[in-house]
């Protein structure tokens, strides 16, 4: 039943991670449409900080690995794990200004968008253009369907499965299909506020007039309650509903399964734990990733933010100090999930993959502690 070449590991990375990227895409769209990235004034600081936080670690990694077999892994330390970074910041409670939590959230969303572009442009395989064109035609059809006002979920999820299959065979990494389809999910509700209020009042009246001889809710009352539930659900945009519904599955199922399937390494020698080991032929994945996350990521975020504020392009988050911003920048060096994913795409050599994973775990832990 699986597509050609599908294994358990590929199922996790090419199917389950599509759900993760679909949820990320919904979140990015929400932030762009009505969140912290919805205007240039709001978006400029986190976007520039994210750009600096991707460029600096790539430079740090390349400085250790230029011209070696490991050089293709420059994208590994450029990603931030949004869940871990925000989770650690939330542990500090009200000691952190709300504005900094918003800044880190927007930064992580912009960083995710950057990571998606890196994966799409640099870590895809040989592109089969004909499959990609068919996928684009389907997506164009979905776009016009959305413009015509279609709000039923079935008509979006079925094309999403077809687009995933086409991306899977096209050579562009299939997870990108999740982000692409997320951008086409409508945010507008099926029913307006006026319709909802009118219909809910009518259903409420019918339920109150229903027979009350049996214990509540009787069969007739259950019918009206189901109608109310459907009415309420369709009065919330499909994008919001999907984001809310997927969140627990992505957080407690997809990400743990991905971590279990990909984070494990076979340590055949203590040499693997020596992340400072370097050879002229294969370079040092360990040093590139470790210092990329621990030094490059915070430095890039902090310097880009400092330049944006000093030049007048952006304003400092309210109630924050430069010391606080530097600490938040350090948390940006937690690259667990996305970095491991890029590591699995960057290399085919098991030795390089395992060295990269060890450095990701050590670098992310160090960045969390320092932050």
C-alpha cells in the first residue's frame, strides 16, 4: 500500500513530518495575516533577527568545513526548534516581558519559514518537473476554489493528499507540500457573525421547547445540540480549526515519533563524543554544528536585532533590555527537531549523520543552559 521506496523511516520523515510542516504552515499563515508578521512595522525586527540567526551559523559551520565532505551540512545549525525555545522561556514566567515572548515566537515562525526555503532550495533531490507541474495545477485549482468561497474541509484535504504524492515523486521534499497546502486553507469562517447569532438563537429556542420529560439531553435535544456544534465549528475559520485540532497530535505524537526514529545514534567509539575532532577530508561536523548553534545563532540574532534597532528600522520590544534580548537569542540556538531533520537530508554517510546528531543534541543543550 505504501508508495515506491517507502520504509518506516521514510514514512516518519515523508508522511508524519508533512503533518508537522502543515501545522507549521498554518501557524506561519496566521502570523502573516493577523499576527506578529502582519505588517512591516511588526515583522521587521523578528524577520531581520531570523535572517541574521540563519546567516551567522551557516558562516560558522562553513568556516570549519569548507571544501570537505561535510560542507553540505551548513543548513543544520540554521534552524530553531520553536517548541523547545518557547517552552524554556515560558518556564521563567512573568520574569520575562510579554513583548520578548512575542518576539521569540515571531522570530521562530520567521526562522521556520527560512528553514522551509532552505530545505526546498538546497536539500531536494533531482526534480521531476512533470510531477511538480501537475501538483501546481492542482494547487491552482484549489486556490480558485477558495476564491469562489468553498469552505468545506473535504475539498481541501483530498487535493492535499494528491499534492503530497506528487511532491514525493517530484524530487522536491514532500514536507514542502504540507506548507504549500496550508497556505491555501481558508481562514474565513463559513458562516458570518450575524448568521451564527440568528441561527443559534433559533436552535436554542427549538431546544427549549423540546420535550423535557426525559433526562437532559433527550434524543430531540441531542439533535439540536449537534446542529449547534456544527454551526459553531463552521463559524470558525478552517485554518484555525485545523491548527487547533492538529496541535496535540503534532506535539505529543508526531514530534516524539520523529525524535525516536531520528535522534538515536550508534556510538561505536568514544571518538563520536569528541565533537572537536577534525580531519582534512571530512572536516568537523561536530564543531560546525555545536558552535553554529551555541555561538553563531545567538550572535546572528543579537547583532541583526541591534543593527535594526540602532538604525531606526525597528523598535526594541517593550520592557526588554539588551541583556534579555541576548538571552532570548541564546535560546534561538536550540535546534533539535528541525536541525535533525536537515541533518538527515544533508548527508547520506551514516557516520556524518550520527556526528551531526550528537553535535545537535550537545549544542542545543548548551544553548538552552546558557540562555
